[in-house]
């Protein structure tokens, strides 16, 4: 068996380095043997055969349907992930996973993600692994930086598995691994905690590479969340009224950091995903969106998605009504206090615009500068203008000081 595993390591390296060899492996009928070996309760076998099958998802003609139907591939993946979940006891106890365990789990999760992406008709079978994946993600010790294997692979694996519940609208009483009883918030809070950790640790350029799947997962989870979980997510991810003592996006909270990411020039994919999340948290309503984040942060998303901009956001006030509701007031007031619809700040807390009085010397310099500018403009002949200083002298409104 040792010799067989050493040979499998060499084979996996060849398949990685020479993509043309993958089709040869398929033509010889060996994927079936790899799928059969996944049934072994051995982490090295799991690591090597999951990696080999993962390579088969690229640049080959292999149809995995046979492996699903005849080799119980989804069940083998599920059992392996269940075994891994036992390495992560409840909070307060150390993870029991070895380095080999972690590598094997990572390879299994990579394979699961690709299969869920390319073979959606087997999602129901693959979704059996979701509770164990959520259990691992909820209990695993989070390293620094947080978005690294196996956490990134756990998040990716959940992306498509959550779709399994999209076509089955849940009632508040229906069981769902993403919102388990008695604590329906535990998984959502874990996702948000990981995101909060990430945005405080990584640069915007780094977040562009690693954080988009996590934001996408939060969007999918919010879409299928029961009625009591949705407000919980909105409170955690949207700016609170206590932040409106200054323009939105200037504090150090997660909501403010997300607002700043929503306009990041160096993270286009993450910018789009974060903006979409904030819009969906606002119930996909443009008026609520502007009220929640301010027109300054909302405008770009609304315009690029051809969504109507509320008139009250452009004008700062509006008499437009919708079924008797004053949309202008909905945008320009919070808890009965007027807010700036562009910045989201409470009006009475905005700093007063202090303009220092110009000194006489500054006034003279400004007058000289304007005189020169008007003389140059008149000399071009493009437009017939009269220098206001010259006009003031002619009208007797210019007083020469000693």
C-alpha cells in the first residue's frame, strides 16, 4: 500500500505539470479506480485520489455521472467530510486535525466545489455535506490572516451548496443547516466575524483576491434567510444610526469599511459584490438603499445597473409620494431627525461652513488677479467682455485708498 501511495503522488504531480496526461488517464479508465479508493477511511488515500479526480475536472472528456451513479462519489465525499468534522470539537478545545488531515480536507473541498459547479443535477447528493462543512467552519481555529486554506475552501464549497435551498422557499419552521436551531444566527455570525477580521487585516488589493466568495456567500445566505435572521444581518452589516454623527463611511466599523470597499478603485470584483450585498440588504429598494448608505455611496451602483435614482436623493428633498408615503422624508430623516441624503450625516451635526473674512491686503491681491484675467480674456477677441474693475471706475464706484 505504501508503494501504491508513492506511485499516486508521482501520478498527481505528472497530472499537475502535464495537462495532456489527464486525458490519457481517462482513456485508460483509471478515474473509476480513484473514485473507489476514496471509499477508504484513510487520509492519505483521500488526499491523493481527491487531488487526482480534481485534475480530471479540467481538460478531459470525463463524465463524472458514472462515478456518481456507480461509485457513490458524492457519498464518499460526504463520509470523508463527516470524518474531518470530528477533528473540530466544541469551542474551547484544541483542533485535533494534523497537517495531513488539513491537506486532505482541502483537496476534498476543492473537488466538491468543482463537481457542484459542473454537475448541478447532483447538488442534492453533494448538499448532504453542508452541515459538516458548516460545523468545521464554525469551530475551526481562525489563523491570521484569516482567509487561507482550509477556510477559503470551506467558504467556496458552501457557495453552490446553498443554491440547493434556493428553489425550496423556507418557512420559519423548516430545517436548514445554515440556520440551525436553537441558534439560527450562529453560522451567519461566523461568516460576518470572518469578514470583519478580513477587512481589518488585508489591503484592498488582497481582499480583491480572497474576499469576494465570502461576500457572495453572505448574499446567498441573506436571500434564503428566515424572517428573523434577515433583520439580524441588516443590523450587523448596514450602518447604524449612531454612525450618522459624521458622514457615513468614516468610522471604523465593519459597515463603514464595507462602504469604503464599495467604491474601491483597486478591487472591481469585490466592489461590485459589496455594493450588491448592501443593495440586497436594503430589500433591493433604491430609496431604502440611498437612505441606508447615502447617495454618495449608492449613486455609482444605481447608475451602472440602470436603476432609477430617487429624486429626493438628488435634490435633498422631495414631494414625491408612493401610496401616501413621503419618499423624500424616508430618505432625508432618521428617527425624526433630518439627515443629509448625500452623506447620510445628521444635519444638526454637520460642521458649520466657516469662511474667514478676507483682509484688505487679500482683497487687493484678488482684485489685481481678476483685473489681469479679464484683460487677457478681452485681448483674445473671442468674447467681448468689460473688465468689472474698469467698469467700476467709470461708474464712480471705485475708491482709491491712500
